[in-house]
C-alpha cells in the first residue's frame, strides 16, 4: 500500500458548507474530491481549471499552431485515461 500523509487546510466556513453540499450531490466525500483534484494536477501537470488574470500580457502567451494541433490528439487520449483512473480511485475508496 502507498504511503499516505495528512494535510490540513483552512477554509471559509460558508464556502466549505456549500462545497461539501456539492460533493454530496455528486456522491463524493470531501476526501475523494480533494484526491481527484490532486490526481488531476499530477496527470495534467497543471491546475485542472482555467485561471485568468486581467494583468497578463497576451503578447507573451504566443504558442505556435503546430504545437496546439499535436497536443490536441494527445489530450483526447489522456482524457480517457484520466476518467478510467478517476473511476478506479472512486471505486477503491468504496471497498
């Protein structure tokens, strides 16, 4: 079995209640939701949602079009792998 660690965070009380209610509606425990978030960070090597800033200079964000098309098919394949792995994570917690 993999070594596990405990990590504590402070949350706004109202935000916690609202988030936990969403987790319940999705059939997840808060721990499962957090593990899913961490798994996505590891798999995608990024934050798994868009983070925007109005102070970012678009001229500094240029990405060649050839890189985008090459990454698109890889991204589609990774999505299937991610969902399979997430299913395994969720099902392992229920055992």
